[in-house]
């Protein structure tokens, strides 16, 4: 029993460490892309103004992610094998959401003139804190603990999402059996599922952009003074 209590925290810490490595690699892999996006947005800002251009950037990236999510979930339209494939594509959906979120945060940092290259650890913690709040796993005292957020993301949020997806699949079957749908109308629950997936992706990316902008001043301060990432906390 004592061995189990010691083993589970080690597993959680190991998974959380893998999540941080993923965020670190996404940051490194999207630096050039984010710089290019920021440069294009700066050009647009000369005509429309900075606030309008930045908001346009957030919405454009949200729309792009919504389309990706719809395409990723499109196999669910096909009965049987399509449902099986859509279940295994959940991880791909989450990866692209994280990738787009990190790219957007990096682009906003460039646009706001925050020299994040000075301290990559602070940037990683900032990204993890933003994601933690958006996914609803960083609340209260835990909001500043990026290690705890990383652990919960891997051990709680993802398993819960898989469970919710399986529950939704079951509900779709129940609805189809109870309601006398015609053959074409059987696609209605699937179509609603694709629409909800696209909407959730759009909403999440917009929320990431808005929260990142709201806390950009805090990030600038932490970077300028070489802030302590373990004490940094988003309001």
C-alpha cells in the first residue's frame, strides 16, 4: 500500500514532465512561424491599427483551428470504423490545439515587444499557466504551480476527455434508436458533433489569445527582471 502511494506521484510527475517537454518543443518549433505571423500582422496594423490587427489575428487563427478540428473529427460520419478512428484522433486534435495556442502566444509576444528569448523557462511557465486556466485545471493556489498544472493536464484532463467522448458516442446511439430518424437525418447528431468540435476549438483559441494579451504586462515584467518562474502567478 505504501509502495502504491509513492508510485503514483512518481508517475504523475513523469507524465507532467513529458507535457513540459512537449510545450518546450512546441515553443522552439513555432518560433519562426510566430515571427512570420507577427511581421504580417504588423504590416496590417499600419492600415487598420494595432488593436484591430491583433484581434483579427486571434480570430483568424481561431477559425483555422476550428476547420482543423472539423476535419479531424470528420471520420465520425462513417459508421463503425469511422467512430473507432475518431476516438484515436482525439490525441491529434489536442496536439493541434496546443500547437496553435503556443504559436498564437508567441506571435502576440512578438507583437507586444516582449523579449521572451531572454528566458525560455519563464515563457514555458507562462504558456502552461495560460493553458491551465483555459482548460479549467489551474485554479486558486494551483494557478501558479506549473508542475501541478502539467501533471493534472496529463492525468486528469485528457482521461476525462476520452471518457466524455465515449459517453457522447453512446448518447448518439441512444438518440438514433429512440427517435425515428430517416436515413439522411441520422447524420444530424454527427453534424452537430462536428459543429460543436469546431466551435469549441474556435472559442478556446480566442480565449487563449485574450488571456495572453491580458497578462502580457506581467510576462514583460517577469522577463525584464528575470523573474522566478516558480513564484510567477497570473491574476
